[in-house]
């Protein structure tokens, strides 16, 4: 008998009818002999409704009170799901984050899990209960409720699976797995049977929004076998068939598996580029530019500094498109008087396209194949950045779909 | 500087706009130099919405899970009210029942408060915070959330006031106090400036639904000065004026106050009468009849046993109208084979009308004046029951309004 954690998203919990489908699926797994822990999200729309009420009162609400309010969405979900599972004839008990307890730091609205006490849950499991635990939330040292931020229920589920040393964590969502790229851009995209955590991290952070990135980090760190699969399949479907659907995120490279060089093509059009041209190339210049930007709480993604000519260099970086104006204000007010750059330009009409694959480690020529493919399509590369398992380029926004499709084909990812 | 507890009902918390009015009122009291604790109900309709979701899933839901679900309504309220009070420029902090903690027994959906720990709240008050505490709920020894049942927020407020030894507990509601009778039945009904707990208990249990009866018991037991007043008045109204509006429920008879013999006329049309005629008048017969009824969890209100004739007596009692059929089933199945009564009859078309007043103690003739008044109107009295401060009669349902108006006039209660 193994312990399995199921996580269900807001769409799966979107109505009492759907909640009863979730209960049927959980009951099927329980009857197959598994100890079951379920982590549901709030009913779809509920978190937005709650935060909307808060916003009607305050433009800048106290984050502790926001968490007090927002955490109720998941609390309702666990109670309803417990009732639905009981109706399936099983024993079921719901827990909020503080009842487990799931201990976090005090960073309200974006707290981090510090520890999970498994004693009460394990006792209930041993007594034959299905245990339902709120996603998205915990409790801090002041006995205040904290939330983990948007998508935090994925992280809760993986963290609970890690704490309970679960056999597997199944994340049921409205897509049936991780694809080689977004099927809306490339209809020939195919579902991956397996992907490694490292690849998943690169895919997730680059915009393939299947799983919250922190949950993937967690799964990798604690070696939790995690599977993404669809909650839209028949809840009574054969268990073996169900286990084979979706995408397994593994914490080790599968030597037996036919290893493609590239696992997928990720993209992100939420960024904007800032270039500071004609900067004196002296020690400390990068800090002088990025220090004030970081101070203003603006996240920077790619950073490029070119080789210098005549003691001068160009410095480029990307920020979230929504923060472009804020970043430019900081640079003009604080950075420019200090560094006296020749020119400051910006471009919001860019996108980032990345090829991701653990196989890249042992294959040369991925970069050159990528650049050749883009060149053949007449797409100019504005910035390049590489890591061990991904290569990202910044190109003009308008070429995004073309670039994704061309690369998808060039690396043989089509189904 | 005195400590004041405010309680706001669901209507007062019905929208973010109304919540901001509540915040203005609380801020006014705080600025006048009071330490403030606020106990709000869930936003109107929210508890019904939540219980409705549960009912969609299960006809007979697990009460622990129901409480897990229902308690969220008040949790949202305290968070929103904290934000609104902060917007008034004050420090504010919200607490759920378990955060205080408010300890209760484990009678889910109708738990009773056992103790309230005042340490955290008192510290926050001393630090200048307005403290907002969820009504309706607490935590039991298993760390499960409990609720106190419908109207439980009144009880929470009075219990918190008792635990903190508050100067006064102000219950803001959608009526402006306790009236001599229901103004919908007698337009000349007038608001009472003061009423004693004993009278209030009789009024509340008899159908003048201003305050939850348990809150009045609590207020009497712990001598909490409690005032019922309207939340519909201008939140910025003068403090002295506001304190004079509403009805003060006192725990001692005010000797200086002009004491009317009768404080009010209460009525209740939710009952039905069962008469068991021709029962052998032997010891134990009352128990033989009411034992099985109590066993079936049916609440009995009035019980009358007449003097016997020829060793036989008639036995009448009233139950809630919704439980009449259930009670008759029990009597026919269990009681009748045992006692062999001559006849069992029932009548759902009755009502109970009561005159209530602490002044009755020192005045004779209240009963005879009541019976004379009803007689003059040609109203037949079916049952009579008396206590030290009230006289209740059961009459035909159709005469209720007539009886209430006639008694209201006869006892000089008109405004």
C-alpha cells in the first residue's frame, strides 16, 4: 500500500458537481489500496472574488489581512471535498494549513514553507481516512495565516508529498501534461511522457505555465515523483491507463529512455528590453546600473554586457513589460546622473524564445542549429543567453510564432 | 479609557460600502478614547451560500466539515473590516476564533464556549490596535473549528466582552432596540429604553427575535452591560446621542426608573399543540409520555396537566410546528401502547401570546387583567402557563394579532 497525493486546481473544483467527480477519482484510488491525501485549490473565481472585495476597500491592503481573507477559498474547498468523499462511502477529514500545521515564514501573500508536521495526518491515514489539506496556505510563528502566493497549491501538494514521503504526487489540471511547446502556437506540439526537473524549471520559468515554478523546485529538492495530468478524463477510468496519461517529472535522467536532445521550445512575451549604450567600462558599472533597479523591487531577467570598444561598453537587460516605465524612471533619475551613458533606449516589442533540453549537455551544435534556423527565417537575434540546459534569444515580438514553429520542426519535436 | 465591544450583524456587513460605514463608526468610538473590540458576522447571505454548497453535495453533511466551511464567512468579514479600519488611519488586526483562541466543546454546528484567552487581544489593545474577532466560532480540543449555531455572533460578542471585562457590549443590528411588541403587529409599539435580562430572556425565547437567547443568558450570567442599537443611523452621529438610542439590557432592576408592570407582549406562532386525553393519573405518566418524545430529540415547550377526574387526566403540550408529525408518530408508536389513552388530538393552528414584565412580581392582578382583556375580545384560552415574570396563553392562531393589540393597549404600552 503506497501513499499518493492528489492535487486539484480551481477548475476541477469549480462546482459541487465537479467536486463530486474529484471525489469519485479519489475514491477509486483509495479503493485500489492507496492511502490518499488530497490538496485542492479554491473553487475557480473564488480567490479573485475575495481579493476583489479587499481591493474595493483598499488600494494598498495590509498583506496579513489579505491572507486572512484569501485563505478562506481553500478552506471551503477542503470542507466540500471531505463531504463529497464521505458520500462515496469513505472516511474523510479536512485540514486547513494551520491545522496540519504547515509552518511558513511571515512573508504574507508570498510565504515560504519551512516545515510540515506529519503526525496528525499520518495518524488519520493509518486510521483509514482520506485526508484533505488546503493548498496555498500555512501558519507563521505569530499564529497568523499566510498564503504562498498565486499557484501556491501546487507547492503545497508537493511539499505535503515530500513531508509524507509519498510514492507520487499527481497534479490534476486542465491540461494533460507538458508539451514540447504551446499547442496554440504549434498545433504539432506533442505531449512529453517524461521530463526532468531541470528541464521543467526552464520550461516553467520561460512561460510554459503548467506548474508553479516553486513546486518544481520543491519536487527536485526533495525528490518527489510528480505527475501532471488532466482532471477532464473520466474519473472512473482504468488506474493503469490514468497513470500513463500526463507527463511524469522525474528527478533523475532516465538512461533507458530515448533521450531527445531538446525537450521543448519555451517562449515569453511579457518582457521588455532596456539598453544603456556608451557606458564607461569600469569595475562596478553593472552594480551601479542594476543596484538601483533591484532596490526598486524590479525583477531583471536577462542581462548582457558586450565587449568594450575604446573603454566604453553597451549594457542591456530585460524586465517585465509592466515594469518597463518604472525601470526607466529609476534609470533616468538615479543611474544616469552617476554613469553618464551616451544613450538609453528601450523596446517593449520583444519576446524571448528558448530551446530547453537536458540532452544539450552531451550534444554540441544546439546553439548553432538554433541560430541557423532563425537566420533562415530572416529573424534577427537581439540578445543571447545560455545555461547548461537552455539557450534563450530575444527577438522582435512579431516573429515569435514563426520562430517557435521553425525551431519545433528543426529539432524534430513534432508528433 | 474604557473597553467597548461592538457587534455588527450580516446586514451591516452586507457590502464593502457598508463595511466602510462600520469602520467609520468604530473609528469614531476609538477616537473618543475607547479601546475597541469588534465582532462582525459574515456578510449577509454568505452563510446561506456556504451551507447551500454543502447541501448540494450531501443531505446529511458531517457537522465537523460543515463548521470548517461555514466559519469562513466570518473570517472574510474580519479581514475586510480590518482593512477598512486601517483605511480610517487606525491600527487594526483581525483574529479568527482559533487565533484568540475561543475554546468550545466539540458540539459541531452548535458548540458552546468554554473559555476565552484574553492575553493576545489585550496586548494588541494596549498597543493601540482595534481588534476584530470573528463571531460564531471557536476551536475545540481536537484543533477543529467549531461554530456556535445561527445567531452565534451575538453570543461571541457578549462572551468576548465578559472575558475582557468590557465596559459595555453594543450590538448593532437592523432594528433600533427592543419594542413592547412587534411593530408589524401593533404600530403603536414603543422602544424600551431599558429591559432586564430576565425580561429579555422571556421576550427572546417567545419570539421577539432581536438577540440570540444564548447571548442574553451569557450577558446575565457574566453581568455584561449590553445595548441593542441600530446600525442604520449615521455612523458619524454624536456619541452621546448614539449611546442613548437603542435599548439597554441591564443585569439589575433600575430602582430609579419608572417601572412599568409589563414590559412587553411577546408571541410565537411556530408551535403546535398535542393533547392526550383520558390518561390514567398515576405516578410516572408524564415521564411515560415525554420520555420518548425527548428521546426523539423533539423540544417540548409548554406542558399542562389538568386536575384529574375519576382517576383520569388530560395531558397537553406544545412542540415546534415542524416537529408535530414526528411527535405524533412517536406517541402513536411508543407512548400509546404503554398508556392506553382514550384519545390523542393535535392542533397546529395555535399561537402563544405572553405578557412579560419584571414588575409583575410586585403587582397582583396581571393574570386576571390579561384573561379579562382576552375574554372581552371573545378569545378562548386553550392553555395557560406562568412564571415569575411572564404569563403565557395558547389561543387560536387567527386571534393572534387581535390579542397582541388588545393586551398592548390594556397594559398601557402604547407610545
